[in-house]
């Protein structure tokens, strides 16, 4: 008998693939989870599952048995609007995050509005805060106009380019400079699509944050996940149901299909609460860092420092924990910890573990062992672009004026060109940023509720922030190539170039394979 004509009774060679649309997120998560517990097909599973049955299943397997992977299967889309830039940075600080935020490079933020903290009875702090924000926005407006005018004089419109495209491109370049003046209080908006496990972790982390706006954001995100979702087709569905009013039974059936409420993660996120592990550990690590490095000045550091691996894993863990709770460079902390007795190193590691609960994931500082560690000191605005790289372990320090600020001098025109000075806006820029830093320090020293936290909102995007990026070679190559490209912002183009240079010094053979764009050479400003 020919092998081609013979087929065993249970052989099945016809793979079927189909997309699924219209199922509620938790119902779909239950249906997919049933693959491991049932022989039913996806069509059969979805057809027999109700929202109530999904809730019962998830209450048992997710909460009682700790099968958290089930929540990976429920994906939910959220719109988060009118939150501060500071809160947005905290919100998106998830390694498993997908979304898009309103861009400070392509949009005018003059009419965005800004966040105003609760200053209680401290009227002087409230007036200083408001006046500082308004001054920064006024300077932002003046700088945008003057830089745009300078660019028009320097870069002519090519004959092949439409005038509206030319104007739009130069405006974006002007925003590249002016955005340095936007305070962290500036309102933005973003959309995110996350799975329910990431959402639960995100909500818990937000609820554990020291800033009132961020904690309130955590509450609202949990309410959005457990309450009725906005139905894009609700109005059209309601209009159709109204047309069926002559037949009550048919209208009721149509209403159930077209206008019913959907609660996207009502079961999976309802118990999300402040994480005591995070709260208590942050407090103790901050105290330990302050005590261990009391009166030790912050060492000077380059924009990018590729810290070579010389320490033990234990030293790396202790150094990273202290780095996350301080403002010191990683190399400075690592070198100090490396000469400590083993018992002292282990005491710091214990601080990062002793409050961990039964279901708590380890702090991000424990993501150790990466081959490459880049300690980066850059402006907050440029950091927000680097923040998007999710295959990297990022240890972000707190926002502070201790490291000073960046001035967008050269941009993409070459190191000899001072665009702000050419536009007559350099002194105005410097005065506004320095006044904002001074106002932030005054408010931080005041008596207003959460004074130290409220003061951070006044820091402009020009303010430097330190972040440790741990990665493998493939990601270093990817970031260096992508972020150094001519369409990028000059801030992170510089960082990408310095990452490449550091890699070239330590691993010259590998660096030969990185297709980096030389940041020191001028580019065509009309190329985006």
C-alpha cells in the first residue's frame, strides 16, 4: 500500500488559524486558559463561557492557586488623558508595556495645561509654583518662535519641497529645542495596551508611589479596568435598538448584544492594592544610602559611562539597590561597595528582600548579570525617548536639580553652531531654567503637603537625570543604530553615539559591526 494513501484514523494534518474578535478580555483569557484543561476548540470554549463563569474560574485559579500567567491572556486598551509628564514617566515604567504618548517633538504644548498640587495653607508656595510654571511656558512660546525664525533664515526651502511640509519640519525642529523648557507639571495624554498581569502590577505600583497625583492615577486606572468600558459602537447600537422598539423581545436581545456593559478586567484587577514591599523597601534603602554616603560628594561622570564588569554578583546587586535610592553614579557606588566586607554587602541585599511578600516579584534592581551596563546622565526630555526601550533593565533615579541642566546649543547643525544664541534666546532660556530650579528648591524646603514631591513638577525637561541601562550586545547595537539616526532628536543622538564610542573602546572588534551615524557631523535638518 502506498504511504501517500495511508492515513491513521486520528491523524490531523490540516492546521487551522483564525483571529478572534468581540470576546470580552476576561472571557478570552478563560477560553485560552482552557486549552490546558479541556479538549474544546476556541470556538467551542468562547461559545459556552459567560462573563459570570469567567469570573468564577479566575477567582479560583488566579487568586487561590496563584496561576498568574492566565492574566497574560487578557489585553486591555486604555486612554489616559490630562496627566502630568512626571506621572506619565512613572506610569509607563513597565518592562511589559505597549503604548504611545503625545510627542513633545511634534506638538505645541502651550495649551496643554498643567498639574497643580495641593499646597494646603501654604499660599506663598502655591503662588511661587504657579508663577514659575507660567514663566516657563512663556519662555517656551518665545523660544519656539525665535528658533523657528532662526531656522527659516538658516535653512532655505528646497524647490522640490512643499511649503507646508517645509514649515511643518522646521516647527518640529524648533520644538526639539523649546521642549527643554516644559516643566514636569505639563499635561500630556497617552494610550496603552497591556495585559491584565502587567496592569495589576502597574496599578499596585502606582498606588504605592509617594506622589498624590500618581496614587490617584492608580485608583482611576483600577476603576477604569473594573468599571464599564467605553464602547466605541454604543451610540450606533443604541440607535439601532431604538429602531427595533416595535418588537420588545427583539429590541431587548439586540440591546444585550450591542449596548451591554463590558468590564475589561473586573476580576483580575479588583484586588490591586498598595505594595508594602515596594513602600517599605524604598524608605529603608533611601535611609541606608543617605547614611552610607553621608557627606560624600557626587563624583563627576561622563554623559555615558560603560561600567566594565569587575565585581561579584553580590556587589552588583548591593550597588544597584543603593543606586536606585540615591543620586550617585553607578561606578562610584560600585567601587565603594566592592571593598566592603561581605557581611556589609549582604546587609544591603537583605534590605531589598526582607519585606517581600508571598506573591511579590523581586525589585527591578535584582535584574542583574547583563553583560553591558551604561550609566547615562542626560536631560529628562531625551531620557523619555530612551525610556521606550523595553528589552533593557532600567534603574531610574529620582528627579533632582543636583546634576544641573542641559542647554540645546549645537543641535544638529554641528558643534560650532549655537542655535539658541543665534536666535537671541540663550540668556532667556538659562534664566528661566535656573529660576525654576531655585523655585523648586524653595518649595521642597517648605511646609506644603508632600513639599519635596510637589517641587519636582517645576523641574524643566532640560534638567539632567541619571539612569542605569543594563543590556546585552544586541540591544546596545540596536539602540546605537536606531537612536543615532539623522531623524532623531539631538539629545538621544548624542547618547547613542557615546554608547557606541564606549563600546568601541572596550569591545573594538564587536563595535565594528554597529552601523552608527556619527553625531559630530551636521545633518540635513529637513530630513525627519
